[in-house]
């Protein structure tokens, strides 16, 4: 890549303020939320409009230069990891809410708009945007779309894909297509929007996204139930769902998570082996009836129930839950976030196996997860200053993924495959499965310029060490690439 020449071309499109080429400034963008992998891009560009994105991609297509798109960079699978001889396209300046059409329950946004801003924009009119990942105060809608993000309320309301109605997309060659039905509920033809959501930036860049917003429920009730351990808590989850109740959210945290969040944000959680946060919403009469049954089921499973008496206490419960990842720093120098999903009925057996794996590796594993839909987020705690611990943490995290697969689950619940899990794809998919996925990708991006090296495995170097990325001597000599 002729960096100086490409930088000059980019400045003609974006102005000098939209291009970063200084090495020390580029280091700011060397990783996303998963810091185990680091690559300094050749160039960072920051467009402010869909038209500029189109011009950028046309230029890169003509030059055959690969690129990676990024919003806030909060992803946890290395999906927004730059490529060394490529361009990082940062979309955080495209942060305008373009249209609010509440009669049709639609909001049109640019990709850099922060998730929480959408709900804040329409809250005064009694609406909200349902997908709410723990990172919703900082993660962008474009990134949520790329990863098909979930959140605590996705048990009842579904993932991002259920709330994106349409998208204007710039393809690798700079052409613009519109996917989905926009304000209409559906569109004819193949579901290309469904394929695009969750494609982890490998098919193009969404520059204009139409979202569905929902009316706020008439009533919301939230409780916190404390148990001696995750087994009793899991029994309560099965009992609630088995009773025909579909809560807006059921979140579980184990003792290590409770310890961490109490030290960090002081939500007043009890000293317990596990807690559940259960939230019901809907018509008031229905919520009250189901809430009484939910409390009874928790108590029948040896739980002690505390009801949020007002919105302030409810917000405190959720503050504790959503701070869980960040709070881990209070009890461990480092941690490795894993993400997998299993059928809800397999939760007890999977959690037991994760506990046994932790003992086998001599490492602590904290669990905080969406219990209602079996979406696990085990946090492997380690100390990077202790030689070999980082590598063992990554190995243990891999074993947890395999445990999820053994229990009929999947490689990822909502964090994507990215750079981190592509090596595991053959554990779940056959060669024919992945070839079919590649056919779709090649139809959008025949030259492989969009976020290369992600999602799909490629042969690795002989003797490559596990753990955080360390450049192989052959790579340093310029004789091989990092896959």
C-alpha cells in the first residue's frame, strides 16, 4: 500500500481532519474491546456521510486495498481488528438521528449513533429501542448491526436482527444498495437484510439504518432473587419458563460477579451463591399475576426475593448487572471474556462443566449471563504478569466453547466470531457449510476486501503459540502473513 499517496487521496475526500496517518496516533486504533490481538493499521479515515463512505470504498476498490469498518470499537471478538496493510474506516462521526417517524414506529439513524441515544430520542413520546447490550451507553448501532447484538431484554423482544427494518449499504466496489423493507414490514425477494445483519462487516458498510421502536409497556416489575448457588437459580429459571411466563429479562450472576460489582458500584446485592434479576412487563393485570407466580417459583427453589419498590431501585439492580464486566478489575488483574450459548435446559450441566474446567486449570471463572435464553458470558480471571497464565486462560476459554458445543449450543451468543473464534468454526460447521457461507460473502465482496481474515479460518503457521498474539519470526522477516 502506498500510504502517503492514498492518504493524500483520502484528504481530498475528507479533508485533513478526517485522515490519521501518524504512527503514534494510529496506535490508538490497534485493537477493539478484545485487547489480546493488536494490529496497527496503515491509515485511519473518518467519514461524515454516506457519500464520503462511497468515495472511500471506490478508491480502495480501484487500488485493491483491504479495509475494516468500526463504530465505537467495543466488540469483544476482535471483529474490528485492523489489517496492517489496510485502512480502518471509523464511523463514529456519522452519528445523526436522521428521521423519527413514530406513526410508523420507525427511526432512521447513521451507523455511529450510540444505542442508548435512540431510546433517549423517543422516550418522551412513550417509545424505546429494545435491543440493549450491556455496552449500550457506548456501543454504536452500526456495530450492533454487524454483530447482531443482544442484551438483557432479548429473551422476549429478540436480537438486533428483529429490530432492523432496512439498511442503505455501500458495497466493496462503492455501489449503493438498499436492503430490507424500510418502513414497510417486509420486502419481496431473498432476505438479504437478514444475511447482512450479523455478517461482522464482511459484506459492506451500512450508512443509513431503519430501526423499529416499541411503545413502552404499561407496567414493569423487577425482582432480585438470591440463591445458595447457580443450580437453585437455574431451577427457578426453568420453573418460570415452564410455567408459561415469558419475562422481559432473566439475568444470572454468580458469587464472583456479585463480589466484583459490590466493590465497584455498590448495588446492594446480597451475599449469595447466585442472584437472578427477573423483569416482567406488559399490561398491568397480566404483569401482577405473573409477578406473584414468579416470586413463588423463586421461593420454591430456595430463593430469597427482594422486589424493586420504584424506578430508582430497579435502575440500581440493572446498574449492578451492566457493570459486571467492568467490575472484574476489582477482583482480578485481567480477564478473558468468553461468549457461548446453550439450550436453556442444558444450563445446569454446562455451568457444572465450566466449574470443573476451572478447577482443572486452577483458575477462577465468573459467570454472568442471560439465563432466559442460555447465552453465557464466562469470565476467565488471570494475571497477565504471571508467565503462562494468559495462554492458559485462552486455552480454558476454548474448552468452555467446546463444552457449549457438546451441550448442543453454539460458538457465540452475541459477540460474534471475529478474529478470536474463527479457529473454532470447523468444530461446529462442515467444510460444505463454510463453503456455502463463503459463496454468499463472495457474491457481495468478490475480491475479499471487506474485513479480511475474520470469521473464516485459514491455515495457521506451524508451531504458532496459543495466547495473546506474538509475531512469528517468519512474519517479522516478511515471509508470511498473519492469518
